[in-house]
């Protein structure tokens, strides 16, 4: 076996296994693909949040706008929903969307039932937060308890900030959440179908380049250098020749 071909070359990113005579490439270009994927995902998230904010503060505000402060709160709530939903895969995004909407619907029902008849009160805030967590837990979704509690807290505090027609707050926050969830799902689909496909194509390309460099290096390693050839020693001479 060629000793030069059996050694490990970590500096060049090539590892040769002497047991099976197959070379394994440790591609130095992998970090480039990871950075490219991270940049693409981050840009997609930023653009999705911008669209959610614009829809909540412009389009939804045209339909109903209690105040400018409430419009800004709606934009923030839509952006939070988009961030919550947009995940690394489409299936994860769908699961997050279901979780977000389930928690929001529970909070919507409880807060609307209370604010339709009674004003904000700190005791009511605490009681509704506890009821929201309890409701989603009894519905078999204990993982959504935190989201339901947070949503209830936001709705109730927003109702205190705008006590006039406070019963509208659950409806408005439900609309904001729906906008953010829809934008997040669409962005996840775009990321799966377009951006990640391009990233995978780039990843295959750099892997192919690394593989060609590996094979070329392995072929050069298998070439015997004539300068390294030496005369055989006494131990290499057969016994019958020694007797002769």
C-alpha cells in the first residue's frame, strides 16, 4: 500500500481511510453554504415582518382604526405572529400556526365574553390569564398555555389603554394574529420552494467541486515517486538466493 496515499491530510480537507482505500472529503466550503442559508432565512424573516406590519397598520387600519396607537399595537402583534410561525421547515411552520391560532381563539372567546359586559380590572386580568392556560390544557394542548396567557394579557392591557369600546380589542388582536400567521405560512412556503432549493443547489455545487478536488488529490497521491525508491536490504532478499 502506498504510504503517501494512506496518510491523512486535514489541511487540504481530504481524509484517506487506509482500511477501505476510499477517500472522504471534509469540504472547507460547508460554512459558506451555512452562511448563505442563514442569510437567506434572515432576509426572508425580515421581509415577512415588514409585510405583516404594513398590512396591519395600513390595510387593516383602513377597515377599522380606533386610534393610531392601536394601529401600531396591531402592527407589532402581527409581526410577533409572523416571527412565531416562520420556522425552518414548512411542517414546523404549519404546526406553529395551528398553535398560535388555537391559543388566540381561546383568548379571544374569554376576553370578548368578559369585555362585552365588564371593564378592565387587575383581578380580571389575572383570572382570565389563568382561565386561558387552563382552557388550552383541558383541550389537550398544554404547550399552548403560555401563548394563550400572553395573548390574554396583551388584549386586556390594550383594553385598559383604550377603555372606549374595549370589547373590540379581542377582535382586532385576532385579526392581527391572522395576518401575521398567513404571512408566515406564505413565507415558509416560499422559503421551502424557492430559497432553500437555491441554497441546496449551491451546496451540491460546492460539494461537487470538493469531490473533484479530492479525487484529483487521491490520484496524485497514488503516483509512485521514483526518488523514493531504494535498493532492497538483506531482509528483503529471499533465503534461497542467500544460500546460492
